[in-house]
């Protein structure tokens, strides 16, 4: 009798084990449970909490944090029932390239980050990209426009920003459209990887259009006295001044031009003008033009995607802008939009791949040809420039005074995206 009951008990235990699966859920190559459950994906990045890139980097970080907060409410649901949520591992890079290389090595080897987001600036991103490639980790770069990073034979780095080679060419086009008689351009720029890439391409483009570049000179990023450059500009008598570098130097340059009464017909500077803080210059900000990767007035929409024959993905421009305003109490800059867009693009790739497996996510990124709130996103997949952004275009903003005397940032180029006509001459 005892033997009979023992057999019955063993049979019941076997049936229970079968019903419960008898084993832990299988894992795919990316570590996601294929039998359901929740998986946490770690996103690693550094931010310039301190140092010269602090202003722009903080916006980028805020945008990324907003995306992560939103997506983690419900998570990303894969077809096998797995719910993917995200956690951040981040450090202060202090705006220093040597720290970036050390910290991205830490993110990969010690923190075991699944995917990486770049730091802010082309120089820091270039340093991080090499580490990402060596560590075999996919990295989405935002806040970085230099073309050169993507021409080193890398295969795991994907750029969101319009490349530097196309950053100021639109300003040259705008000058030609509003003033066909303009002949001379002065270019004064920060001696940094990003700015030098931009202005070299702009110089070649302008000369190809028949302009005379009467001054082409760089300055140290910590420069606070631009008098020597302003004296040379005055002597050269250009129709337009172009250049700059980042927020602090660009703002200082614009203010000192105004204080010294130098008023070119057009002043187009990198990075600084699109930032809301630029308006603190008051009258010195009026008329200044800046290339922007994105603006809240941008006309990217599902209808625009349909008209262009593109796939639309993610939140609307207004949806992002309103959510950012609600969380941070200010209008998002393009740096903030870039941080948020990095999350959206990673989300797109994971959902398209239906997996967190890095190879599958990479394949989805390589096939992406979509319109999102940030603009058209498509990556070069050639061996010569793998990961270089091919589709995203700049818009150009200008600070103008409204009827009540308040400063307003308007989109003035290209024509199809204008919220206002350009103020020309600027003063």
C-alpha cells in the first residue's frame, strides 16, 4: 500500500513540474527572458555636469531622462511577453575627453551597460566612440556633429545630428537668398573638433558659391576677450560673420560685437543662439542667427511623413515639447530634443527587432528610414562612413523682437519651415 501511495505522489509531482514549465525561462542572446517577465536594460552615458559643456549637456540629459521616465511607465512589450524597462548608469565627465575614455570603459566593463548614449560635444563623443567600438557596444550619438568620427571604420556607432559638414551651409544659402549682392564673409571660430569641422566645410561651400572669405581665424575655447578678432573683422568689412563654437564663447562674442558697435548684415553662430539663455543678452541677441537641429515650431508630423513616403514613429513635436515644458518649466532646446530622440531611436530599434539582442537592434538601426518628432532619421551603412547621419537637416533660428518688445526665437530658414521672415540687415 505504501508503495502505491509513493507512486501516486511522484506522478502528481511530475504533473505539477510539467504545468509550471519545469525550468527557468530561456534567454536570448541579449539576455531578455523569452518566456515573459520583466527585463531591465541598462543605458550607460556620461554628462557634463561640470565644465564648459554644462549648459548644453544638461538639456541633453534632461531630454533622455524624460524619455526614460515615460517609457518606463508601461515598458516596451515584446511579442514573447517580455516587458523591457530601462535604468541609467551615468557619471560626470567634467567636459574632459580623458575622463570620457575612462568612464565609458567603466560603463562597459564594470557596470555592464547594455547600450550606450554619447556625451555632449563632438570631441567627447569621438573619445567615447572608440571605447564603444572596442567594447562591442552599440552607441547612439547625440549632441555630436563631426563627420570624422564615422569615417574611422567603426560599426557600432550611430549619429542623430546633422553632420558638421552641413551645419552652416544653409546660412550661406540664406545669405544668398536675402542679399544676392553680398560678397564677403568673415569666419571666426573656436579651435575645437566640432567647430573646425563645421567652418572648414562652410568655407569651402561659400567659396564654391563665389564668396570671398576675408577672415578665417580660430580662437581658444576659453577666450573671453574677442577685441583682437573684432578689430580684424572691422578692417575686413564683411557682409556676414559666421563661426563661433559653443554657448559661452558664442554668447561672449555676440555681446562684445554689439558693445563695440560692430553690426554686420548677418551674424550666424554655432550652438549659442538656439539656447533660450541666449536671450539674456538682450539687444545684443537681436538678429543673431543660429543653426538648430530641432525647434518646437518644426513641422514634422505623421502627415508630413505620409507625404514624403516615410514611416512615422513616436510622439509628436507638440507631445514632446509639452511634456518637457511640464517637467522642467521651460521650452526644450534642440539639445534636449536630441537627448529625447536618442531614447526614441533606441526604442524604435528594440521594438522593430522585437528583441534586446544587440545584433538584432543594430540591424534595425541600419534599416531605419523614418520620420520622428526630431526629423528624418537614416544612417549610412557603407564601410567608409558607417553610422553617419544621412537624412536629418538643420533649421535656422533668429532672435527677433515682438510687437511688445520681447525677444522671440523664430525659424527663418528654410523658407518652407519659416515662422517669420529673416531680419536683414540684422540691426
